[in-house]
């Protein structure tokens, strides 16, 4: 069966610090992978998606970046966090429907 | 830019009431329409994947219809229960040059009061 792992579950980071969130999928090959963010009081915003290794589509201009170094690994990064980066981040993969990780609650202080 | 709109933004109903809400999307280049249920402190879970105009799917007390020509889908909940309280999201995946893109609407927040 397929599983998706996302970590850490919670993170408190100071403004200006770097960020690295990791997501890995098991039990499938060549999945489409996604990073979403839910900011306070808002819906689920698509940040990045990837249809293959090294293929990243960015949806929203921001100080975040994504990389896919391996088929089943998707990483969300930032060199310098802003207060506005606070939110709930979800990783997902799709095969027909989407399957989500457990999410990371990021608080930038 | 894909404009996915869900209405209403929030909904409060009493236990036992039936309710419905709407997802609107561009009808051109339709590929599929997904409905998800998102409970607080959990990850979204898929309810339905709908692909054909006129599709009607049902899971227990929840059902959904699809009209790809006019670009909308309805989600119905019959006899709402407090455990139905959640945010309901829709997403029309994109094909063609936007293959793989999965963008969600803002969601409808449903609260069922005992």
C-alpha cells in the first residue's frame, strides 16, 4: 500500500531562519507531488507541484522553493523565513485522487 | 488561472437537516472534479472523483452531481450529523499543458449543531 510521510509535525522558527520540510512517498513510482499551504482563515493554496524528478512548477511568487531530488521525495525550502510564511503546510501525491500527509504547522516568530 | 469557486463560504445547520453546496469551475478543458472532506486537525480525505457530465455519486448520506457543460458540481448531505462538520473542498485537476495541477476552491465550512 502507498503511504506518505511528512515531517516535522510542528515547527517554530525565527524570522530570517532557513526552512526545510520533507515529504516522502512509499509504495508507488513517478507520483505527482504537491505542496500546499493553509494560511490563517484562508483555503488550501497550491504552492508547488511536480510531475517528475527535477520538474517543479511554482504557482505563487514567494520566498519559498521546492526540489525533487528523487522520484518519491519532495522538499520545501526557504533561505529566510518571513512572518507571513506561518501556516499549515500539506504535502500530497495523486493517482486519480489526492492523498495527503499529516501536515506541518509552521509558526514564524 | 483556474478560478474555482465554492459557495457558501460557511454553513450552519441543525442535526437532521439536509444541505447542499456548490463548486463552480471553468467548463473548458474539463478533466475531472474531486471532492474532499477536511476535518480539523486531520488531513483532507477524498470523497468523490467525478469525470463524466451527468455523473452522480453517493457514499452513505453524501452524494454529488456533476455538470461539465455549465461548470458546476453540487454536494448534498442528507440528514446532517455533528460528525459531518468539516470543510468540504473541491478541486478540478488540469490536463493538457497544465497536466498535474490540482487547485482547490476555498472550501465550504459546514457546522452541524446537535
